[in-house]
C-alpha cells in the first residue's frame, strides 16, 4: 500500500475572481478512508470535481489512480466512482432502469451488469422496489441507489460528496454500515467530504479545508492531540475559526 | 467511441418518450390540427388549386414539421437532465463528450423518425397521397437526415442554454421562423431575396425540399416538387448534422457545463 490513490501538487481553481481552491498538496493512499472536512464553501466539492475531471485546474497538477486529470481524463473517470451531493438519478425510470443505464454508460456488457445489479440490489435491500420509479423512493433509498450506481463499475476510488446531506439518522447509519462493508470487502479507497465532524471520526486521515486552503492534515487522533482538544469538532473550530454549519446539505 | 454508451443514451430517450403519453399524442395529433386549420385557410388563397390540392401540397411540409418538433424538441431532455442532475452522471462516465452528443442526437433522430413514420401512415391516406417505392425510400432518407440535422441543432441550443424557461423561449423564437421559411406551407421561391437567403440557412428547408422530391414527384412539372437538387439537399443536411454534432460536443465539454450548476448557490 505505498502507491498514492490521489496525488495533488499545488492544485488550485479559480472561478473568475473567486479563488475556490488555492494550492492544495494532498496525497491519499490506496485503500485509505480519507475525510475532507470543511464548512460550506471551503472548496470541498471543487476539489472532488477537479479529481473527477469535471473541472479543469487553474494551476497545479493531480494524478488520480495514477492518471493525470488533465491529459488522461477518460482513464481517471474509468477508475473512479462519484456519488454527487444531489442525486443524479432519472426519477422517471425505475431503479433497475437507472442502474442498467449507468452500466451501459460505463460500457459494462449485459452479462456482467445483470448479476452485478442483482447483487447490489440485494445488498442494499432494494430488491422489492427494483421496478418502482425512483420518484416513489424515500431519500435514504435514493441515496442507496446513488451509491449502488457509483460502485457498479467497481471503481478503485470512490468519492462521496456530502453523502448524508438531507438524510434522517437511521438512513445515515445504514449508509455508513454499507460503506464500512464495502471497504472491508474490496479495499476500496474512499474520499469523503462532509461538514459533519462526527462523520469524519472513523476516517484514517482527515484534511480540514478552509476558504480554499488546507488548514490541517492528519489522523483524527493526531489532529486532536496537536490542537490539545478532545474532539474533532474543536479541531475544526480551532482551524477554521468559525462554528460548523447548522444546516443540512449546501 | 463506446457503442454501448451510445445505445444506452438512445434507449433511455426512447423509453422516456414512450412514458409521456401526452407528448406522444400531441406529436401525432399536431400535424392534423395544422392540416385542418391552416390547410382550410391557406387552401382558399392558394393559387395552384387547379394543379394540386393544397392539402396534398402541405403533406411533405407537415411531415417535416413532425420531424422538427420530434427531433429539435428532443433536446429538451438535455436541459431537464441538467436540472435533474442526470447530466452530471453522464459527464462523469468514462466516455467522450462527442459520444454523449452522438447518443443524444441519434436519440432525437429516432424520436423524430418514429413520429414521422406514424404520422405518415395516417396522413398520406387521408390526403390520398400514395408515394412510389422510390419516393417512400427517399422520404425515409429525408426524415432521417432531417432528424440528424435538427437533433444536432437542438442539442447545440440545449448545451448553450441553462434553464428550461430560457430554452422554451428560444425554441419558440426558432421554431416558427424555421417552419415558415422551410417551404412547408408555401414555396420558398416566391419569397424575396433576403428571406430566401435566410431560408437556405434553415436545415428544415432542405428536409422539406427533399420530402417534396420524395412525395410530390408527380407535380414536379407544375412547379410544386422539390426545388433544389436531391444531392444538394442531402449534403446540406449532412453538413448541418456534422457541424452541429461537433459544436454540441465542444459545448458539452466546455467547463461549467456541469459545475456551474453544481456550484449554483455556493460561494
């Protein structure tokens, strides 16, 4: 486990005059559960979109799964799964139709996709609802389908952008149980962005982003020790100087 | 180029269309509304009455209109995909932007062609127009090529316009001039130089002209058939389709296609 799943050097992004991400140096190890923590607007989603080749960097470089995000976009996208902050499902199609659509976009042959979809639906307890339109599902179920969609092509790296935004506590718990099981099973690298500090506690390492800058980086224990505090919440406060967002999503 | 991804995009467009009953019925009923209302009015002032029934003259234009509504408006799905987030999922897939543009355009072509075939099956018997086999085949070519050109054009508009409200407004602005300057309702050659020049920048004009070659061959002598060479019509439509596809692919790939929506409301 010495190769880096993600390697960013001086990565930055501007939107007009707004510096969304300043100069990020970051290495995520293969198999790591990495948390990107920060208040709303800190640059978390921008960072994920840069890694996913949905944005072109304004400066710096990044390699994801060993591929350059600028020159080898297709190879990067082949190696990653991305669960967006807001659902990307077609509400008019059924669960199965959505997953089959994704399987085709990822060029999975039907004979590979079909059994894999069945397994995921069973794992995510969606079998009985498989032929229901997505618009009839609860938020928690939709999220589960989003995640199933994100791992259908068996990526090496999974990005979860604020995955629990808008979910009730029960749905959150079952989502984390699923992610844990996935990681135990496949050694998947997971990069999580969140502004809920407690969600970053189980991460191997955490980076705190604030206003487009890396404010702190380390294991949750290291960060707490360095700041001389007991909770990640206090670490977060110490580094960003402002309290956590109270609102969901965003 | 991933054939499976293209197939996935086309299949989804078709399934979505079939689930929208109102849209299916409207697309089939619309040309008949035009046939009855516009047909009655225009027939009264139409000077070629002795040579050709106006409703027969209108038939190729109405089929062209069906393709226009079918293929051009299919691009609406790209706008709704952007709003619903589906477009982001498509953009993060390991496929080229040109593959997405091709899939969307072929989907639009399929929708336009399917609607035109259904309408042709109902409309042609009603106006007592029986095309020859060669005419029917040329008609199919005309419908498919028009679908490609208009589908690509629709996608260019959809890729450059961000909101549904804007898209609807622009479409209304595009559709009616396009229809009136297509030769669907009256021959383009009667127009002044300027309008005629505009007509020849209109992909639908070539599609309708090709459909007239296909269906009104018997009235060509009297001056109601196609006005331009068949080959020119085909080449013009192909050029519109290819240029449109290239433009749409680059617009879809343009930064902000995904992310500006993703970042909306965020600093």
